[in-house]
């Protein structure tokens, strides 16, 4: 038999919900008066196609795979090799929201990554966290194919040895300042060609790791919003594999310098006082 009681539920039944609701605020996860929330740090990736982009969709496929790979706050866009101005405009608009900037290009587009970094981004004061050149060939704009610009932190250059032919040019085998990989040796596969390398699943998986290894990461920022607060503790509770709790404890109150933010983070002592108050009330109503 089912019946309804006219008596209200004991207040102790509500306390777990109250504690969970207030916990993020007590640890700085929710905004208070005068506090502005941080914008999630975007991993921005510009990809450049080669000269005959229509004949090979490697960069489009790579962009789709990276978007589905779990890279934090991924934002990627594919450009033709000669659309450096358009790429610069897109990158420049996202400066305040970005935590990591990556440039990737195949063939002519590999050259475009360094041209964009040196000729467009460096004069604007924008640094590049990672460039990835895939069998990079000097394009018609010429220059900056074999030397990493000063505003690039890390460079990766993947190449193959060409068997010849107008559509199988030899990519740059050595980019000064970058780490250079012979893809045929890396994957133990001598059948790799200029026109197949950018669409190679093994290389795509490698590129994903390259990006993950070069993210600008604040220790303890488990929800990837460029600060360490109560929301990160909740993220860690939901997925302890996201990191170590000691990272959150030591990084609490940290803001990433790459994201502009005006904020007030509650003092840890205030948070502890609030938690103690709730604990006392829970005990009192038992």
C-alpha cells in the first residue's frame, strides 16, 4: 500500500544536496559579486592543404579526427595553402580565448605554417606553441620552409624520400630548430609517398599525441578552463584519472597567464570555514 505522509521530511535528508550545491562556491567554482568567469582555454589548430588540395582530403580528415580525439576545447579550421591572411584573421580573433595555438600543413601548406608564424603572427606579437610540417615543399610565396621562426616554441617536421615525379616532390628533410622525422623509418614503411603521407592514419595518431604533449596546461586544472578552483575538484571526483589530487591542492587559485581574466578567488581559509559550518549544521540536525 502506498500512502503520503503529511509530515515534512527531516531536514537532515536535504543536507547532502545542500552540501553538494554549495561545495563549488566554497572552493571558488562559482562566481561571487564582482567576479568574472574565465573563458575556457581553446586549443586552436589551423591546418593548411597542399597545392592540389582537391585531390587529397588529408587535412580535412585530420581535422575531423582531432575534433573527435578528446583534445580539450578543440577548435580547428582548414585553409588552402595560400590563405594565410584568412588564417591570421581567424587566429587573431581568438587571442583572448586561446590557451594553445597549433599550425599544421602538408606540402605547400607545410611552408605556409612557417610563413604564417613569421610574416603574420610574429609582428602581431602572437606566439605559436607547435608547428607540424608534413613533407613541406617551398610554395610560390617562398621563404621560411627550413627554419623555425623565433616565435614558435616547438616544431615537428615529418618527411619521406621521394621516388620522383611531378606529383611526388621531395619534402624538406631538415628544418632548423624543429625535430625532424623520416616517416618511412618512423613507421617502418618504404611505400609512403608525398601524396599519401598527409592521409596516413599512423601519422594522424602521432600528430594527436604531439598536440597533447604541447598543450599549455595549468597543474590541477582538471576541467580545462585555465584556472584551478572548486570546479576542478568536482571534475576530479567524477574522473580521478584526470590527474592527482595533490596537483589541485598545490595549484588552487592559479590562473593561466595566457587567458585574460579579472577575478577574485576566495581564500582557502574562507572555504574551510564554510565547510566546517556546514559540517556543524549537519551534525546538529542528526
